[in-house]
C-alpha cells in the first residue's frame, strides 16, 4: 500500500553483536516465532493451542457397576475442531504435551452409598484416575482428575470414562447441563509442542 516496514535495533547498544537467524519457512497458521537461546528462530505452536471444553446435553445414566465413556456431545469451545461429538474423543493434530481435566458430578445418590471413578485414557491406556465414594443424603457428589499426556499429533486420542456403583444396585447418573450449571465437563489444551 505504499508504506514501509522496519525492524528496529535495541533501545540501548548491546555489549556485542546480536544475530537472530530466521527460519527457512513461513510457518503454519497459528504458529509464533520462538528462539532456542542461541539466536535461532523457528515457528512453534504456542501454549493453549487446540483448547477445548465439552459438556453433556442433559444427564447420562451409567449402568450399575460398569465403566462407560462419557458422552460429551456439546462443544463449548473447540478451537481446532479436534473433539468428536460422535466418538467422544479428542485427537489433536499437533504433537506435544497436553493438559486435561475431567470433572464428574453424580446424581441419584440419596440415602445410599456410591463408589465412583473418574478416568482419563490415552488411546486404550489408563493415564489418570480419581477414586471417590460417599454415604450421602444430599443427593449429589462431585470429584475430578487431571493428566499431562504426550500425544503424537496424528493418531493418539484422549477419552474420558466414568465408573459408578450404588450399594442399592440402582444405576448412578452423571449430571450434565441443568438449571444449576454445567456440572460434568472436561477441557484440555496444548502445553508444549514437541
């Protein structure tokens, strides 16, 4: 448009020459310039890339004494569309280390005891879990688990599962979207690309 662009020198003179070596490519969408400490610049994906948060549209009944995948069918955020609302899996397309959080909110707990597990899987491998249990007359109970997981950026996926056992052999339920808020939910994002 007739304007100019410039790269300025530091405000004060450095004690010696500074060299920053640009990468040989223009990078990919969403990448930023990073430096290796020796002046070599490269394009990297920033922390937070690929973030998502999912919840359930309503409640989910868990068959008594079993473990089931949590049917997160509502994407509140899914910045790169890596969450699948049919398979309930997150398959990022950037290799790196990721952070995940799973929160379960159980209903149908009135006047009896419940034992529960919140689990995060990398593919079919259990990566993180939280055991819980309560003898409750209030009717609800919540707990969560977190994980830091390395994913290959192509085929590795993460899924969230829940186990519930009621001592009266009734089916426990996970409370999803309700008048009180979004109880059962999960989120994750890239910590560092590799």
